[in-house]
C-alpha cells in the first residue's frame, strides 16, 4: 500500500511534467507500474535536455539526430529485465522505443511484437512497430506473429497507408472490416481519406476530409494531408479557411503550423512558410512531413544546401516518405549532380512504382547524361498506370529518332499526334510530328499518307516547319509525276 501511495504521488508529478521529481520519487519502487513510470520519466528528461541543447532548427548547434545521454542507462536496465522475462507490456514498449533511438530496429521489432501481444491496446507501440518495417515483405512476415484482434486491422491499414506503395486495396479491405465494428470512428474515416490521397484521387480525398471536419470540427490529426490536397488542386480559398480554423483550435500543434506553412508556400511567400515549418519542428523534431515541406520551401528559395539538409532529416525520420526522396532528387538535379539525383529518384520509385512523375524526372537526368537507352526505359515505365502519358509520349519519339529506331519513333509520333489532335493543338510539336511521319511514309513508298501528313504540317503554327512541309509536298508531287503513284491512287 505504501508503494502504491508513492506511485500516486509520482504520477501527480508526472502529470504536471515534473519528470525529475517523478524519477526521484520512484527510485526505491519495484512494481511494474513504478518501473515503467520511472524509466519513462527519465527518458522524457533526456529528450527534453537534448531538445534544449539542439536549439534552432537547422541552426549552427542543430544536431537533432543524436540520442540523449539517458538512453544507454535506460537500455541497460530494460535489457536485463527483458532477458529475465520480468518486463510488462509497457516496459517492453519503452524498451522498443529506446532500441529504435539506438538504430537497433531489428531487435526493436521483436520487442514491440511481444509488447502488443501482451497488451494490444497501446496504439503508440503499434505505430513504433510500423516504423521498424522497411518493405511490404517485412509487413507480411510479421502478420502471423500479431494478435488476432481488431487492433491488427488498424495497424495493417496504418502501415499500408504509410508505405504509400499502391496497396490501397489492402487498406480498403482492413478499413471495411473496422467500419463494421466502429461505424462512426474518425480514425477509420481518416484512413479512407489518406488512402484516397496516396492513390491520387484528390477530389474523393477532399470530400472525405470535409466530412471528417464536419463531424469532428476540432480534430487536427492528419489535416496536414488535407492541406496537401488543397495545395495540389490549387484551392487557395479553402486552404486559407483551413489554416484559420486550425489556428483557432490550437496554434501550437505541429499540424497547424504545417498547414499555415503550406498556405504561405501556395502564396509564394516561402520565407513565411519557413518560419511556420520551423515552428512545427520545434514542437516535434521527428515530424517528417514538416521537414519535407521545409525542403520544398528552401528549394523554391534556391537555398539548395538547406533543402538537402531538410530532405535528409525527413528520410532519417521516415524512410518511407517518397516525397522526401523525390525532393532530394530534384535538388541534386538543380545542382546538375545527375548521378546523385538518379539514385534518390530510384529510392522514390521503389516506394511509388506507378508514379509517372518520378520516372519522367529520372529519364530527364539520363537524357542530361546522354544515356538515351536508360531514358527510354524510364519514359516507357512512366506510361504504365500513371497520369504522365503526355510527357512521356512527347519525349519517346525524339529519343527513338535520335538512336536511329525510325519505326518505333514513328509509332510514338503517331500516338503523340493523336493526342494533339484531340486537344486541337497547333504547336511546333505537332508540325514536327507531321514532318517526321511524312518523311517516314515517303521512305516506305506510302505517298498518299506522306502527302496527308505534309499537308497537315502546312497548317500548323511553325513558320519554319511550314516551309519544310511545302518543300516536302513538292518532292511528293515530283515522285508522283515520275510515275510512282500507287499509294496516291
């Protein structure tokens, strides 16, 4: 009973954030609750001191990836308890957190699986478990070791959403099961919105987020993703309204600062965006979304050194954030360091294999290095299941023409010409395609088709190409007069 009274006193100190007093009060207590609260308070003290020593985000003394001085002492005590089998679920959770901080994720994975099996309702343990998984195969491997309970569905939906790897069918399957048990759950609806966002269905994602805000007007979790949707769809008015409403709810939440930063970024006021994004990171240094947006703002400001550092922090905290890997690729591309850019684009494409923007960016780097075959492979890959068809179709025929593959070049010039006809596009690209196809058909002896393509080129906007088309028409007529008129008849 005396130890329980001591525990209650320590819990009171913990609740008012006097973590040193909590640790000192529990030094002679040995129960599971007391040990966890003592060590967790010690962990928080170490993190607080580390944050105080770090100071300004990306400043001269910013070394936020270092671990606190308390970590090793905590790890030593918890490891002894884990080996002897005396840790409860919460101490195992703390042990897993400490191992993650020490970059021992494979061992942390086993410890956290033990924790969620012993007490499956600690969502923090599930989220840290997800951070230990690098690939979808890793996730599949641990599923048989997880408890057969609805929390596993929440976890798998969360992990598949976090991986952003086009596993939306799996996410939907788990969320449908959860919706049967929790039909009014904000977390389930938020998961659906995130699923739509990651799959690129921005109108549906916006609709789900609007419903979520209407039902839970003061809930800020995941609303930064809604701000990304509004940014991509260029809805400045709604983003302004969202920034205002979240600021009224809680000015000091990282999500609020991130949303406001996104709003200023949309307005082109990147200096103000940096201020709010740094504020978000002062509240939570591990907030990878804010690091990514900070990198984008620095890149817009042409501060490539700071952009690289911000993107690196983002991938340090969340190696599954494809936007950060893609941002590193963009930054090194700006610096004309194309081999580095390609390496980072490859990382991004592993996470988002059907994102044509990444494949097109990689192809452009290969073009800059005169590696035309590799560029062709990337542009061809961009055609698979993406919205970048027009970009790739414009590039592919020129590359095939450059390497001398006239037949394949003609194939893609035809596809590009069909797209431009649908759009009623009279640009130089259309006349270029018509001229190439006219010459190609003429070389094959198809004078009728050659004549039609050359006639179309005459009516395009490019004056230079109009003159070339008229010369080509004259050559076709000469061929006809010479008696080779089989295709014309």
